[in-house]
C-alpha cells in the first residue's frame, strides 16, 4: 500500500498512526503488530458491514506499506468525532444532549441483530485476562472464572465504544473501530465504556452511567459487577500510564460479588 504525500495524520496511538489520505482512512500499525491481528480487525469490520441499520466504514485494503508494516485502509468518513463535539460543549446543556445521543446509539448497536461468526465476549475476556502479567494468580483465576461463567448473551458488544469512535457528519452517525467487537452482554459492554470514559473523558463517565442505566433499564450494580473483569482485560493491552488505576478496580472485585 502506498500513501500519498498529501496524507494528514488524524491520531497517533501506542500501536498505530491513523491518516486521512484522499478518500481513505488508513491505519498504519507498528512493525511488531502481527499480520493476523490486522486481518482479524478487517474481518470484524467486514462482518459488521452486514449489520442492518448501522453505519460502519467500508474495508478497502489490507497490505504492507513501504517499511513492511501492515496497514488497513477504509473508506473515509467525513465529519467530527463525538468526542470533539462533547469537548466543545462541556458545561452547557448541549453536552447532556450529546451524551444522551451517545447512549442511545450504543443501545441501538446492542439491539441490532448480530452478524454470524462474531467471537463470544466471555471467551475473549478470558483470553485477555490470561495474558496479564504480575497479577496474583488467584485473583487472575477468579476473574477468569467470572468471565467464563458469563451468560452467553446475544447483543453486539463493540468493546471500545467511546466518543472518539463515533463520527458525526451528514445523515446517520458512523460507528468506527470494531477491533474488539463480540457478541455478549450489554451490561459488560457498558462497563467497558464506563471504564474508558473514566480514563479518557472523566467529565462524562458518571453521567454516562446514570443515563445508560435509565435508558437501557439496567441496574448500575449489573454494570459495576463487570468492572474488575474489563479492567483486567484492559490491563492485558499493556498501555502505559493507567496501570495503577486499573489495578485499583481489579482489587475491588470482591466488592461486586
């Protein structure tokens, strides 16, 4: 895959750089990113294109760039991220409107009939927790067993549903970045969103929990029950800077029994 000289960097993360390049959005991953992970992300996105009523970016190409790193190209979606819009609206009534819009969209995703062949949420969480290093083995086992006993839900669970992954332009919003999509329990997916907001957009986190609980008619206790599990799963990704925060939630696992 060749990127043009006119490409514009959109965002840089620990394992990738995302560019706007003409009519494409291109994710260029670090050289250590396994090809199987990139193709799995493209496959998940292709599967989600089959979900009726949801707008998702269209996969264009998976190939290597000049330095040998793998890249995923998708059709570019013009607009603003919901995170940008909410950040601009902080402290105004518009913020609450946008947060409700965010929650309603997540519930719509969760109620959409799931495409075939999505991974099971509980299985994915068990695998992720097994990779956490430095955790007390008994605590790790307890969290794996909690995930393993998870009821086999049927909802689409994005796995990384946060305002940076919602693009709002003309027409219906687009939901992006389906890397971690599974089929499972909405309340566990909401726990992941709550945790991500606490980490990346704390102004929205507690309001989100209130709005989601009421809109989805789900008790907060059911969401909080899964927080230690999703915190351990997030810890397995090896992102620097949030370890102590996540370990604090893992240590509270017994509080939600």
